[in-house]
C-alpha cells in the first residue's frame, strides 16, 4: 500500500476499517448502517450528511471486496493522472450524484405504488407502518463513486486492454465501460428486485460523464485541482526525463567516430526533450485530457527511451 496515491489509499483504509468494525462487532452493524446509510429523503431517518457517509458502508464481504478492488485497480491510475484534489472531488461528485439518482428512483416508486395514500404496508412477511417501511429503504456502498471512476478510466484510456473475469480475452476499456453501463441500464429497467441499486450505479456514471465533458470543453476550469501536490506525478516524470540528459556511467552516450554525427545526435536528443517539456507544461496547465492523441503517444514513447 506504500506506493498507492494518497487519496486512493485513504479511501481504501476507511472503507475497510468501517466494514471490519461491523463484521467484528455485529451489534454495531445495525447502528452504523442505520446512521450512515442513505435513507429515503421522506423517511424520518434521513439526514443530509448520509449522501456522503453511505459511500463508506457496505452490505457484506463481496460488496466491499469488489468495490475496493475496482477502486484500487482504476482509482490509483486516475489519481496519478489527475492529482489528489481533482480525483477526490470527482469521487465525491459521482458518489453524491449516485445517491441523488437513487433518491429520485425511490421517489418514483413512492408515487407509482401510491404509498403516500396508505398508513400500513404488507411486505409479504409482515405488516408495518408506512413510516417504518420507508425507513427500511437504505442504500449503502461506494459503487456509484467506483462506477464513476471506471467511466473516467474508460474515457481517458479507451483503447487500453484489460482482463475481466470471466472473459477469457482482454477487451478494450471503452467496450468494458459501455457493456457495464448497458447491463446496469437493463437491470434498472427490468425491475429485478435483486437488492442492487442499479440506478445509483448509472447515476455515478452520469455525473462522472457530465464532469469529464465539462472539463474537456473548458480546459482551464480544473486548473485549481492540479496545484500543489497534484503536480507531483508530472514533476517526478519531468525530473526523470531531465536526469536522462546527464551522462550516466552505466549507460554512456553512444559513441560516433564522426564529430558531425555526434552533434547531430545531441541536437535530436535536445529536440525530443524540448517536445516532452512542452507536453508536460501543457499537462500542468490544462490536465492530461487536454493532450492530443499524438501528444499522448509522444509522451508514452519518451517514457520508454533510454
């Protein structure tokens, strides 16, 4: 965990710690889930802070494991590209957006099923007051925020090939994201009643999509996110390129018997370095997404040189 970016590491720690407490002390599970989970906004147990806290509570080991695995896999990449401030803002934007979409879906159910007209509800196993029934609508999990990060990875590295169990061959990230979104849309429409907040997942992706499209059309709008420590990733990259300019005993500069050829080599090397410096400066000012396809390719090639 020592090589993980700060925000991704801390999010993993907090989520795992809260789950561990509810698992090791079962008597606290109901209290923590009831207080921190996101209730329907017309229910008595709803509090506005739950739009944030519900992201740190999970419904079981499988739930927290897959969410944290996806956060580790894709979150560390996006935080390295965006910097901690922008990544943290995006994470909570997607999570809160997912919560809002879930609330809207529950509001639709509330009116569609006419719950406002009844004092009691028959659940099939018991009869409870409408107020108690509404309080039982409780959403938990970081899935909405994680789906937003998955979308961001797919839009930033659309042609990156990834392995996804149980698919036996690698697929491009863009197709993986599109497939997941389609599956969630189908599940939300089919009303499978599987206890999964499919609308919240789609909400996280929707809010993430809107944020990324806005940043792409307003390149300077996210400059405040990449200040201070957000620049460290690219500063370290630039320092690595600069160090390669210095003579290295273990990897000496190629010899040429012709002085003119030697000068030509140095000129080409300086030109390549100047191109990289321009690209890195552009990233610091406008973010990685502002690069053209050719600039991204040049940066990737430069990282493998020497």
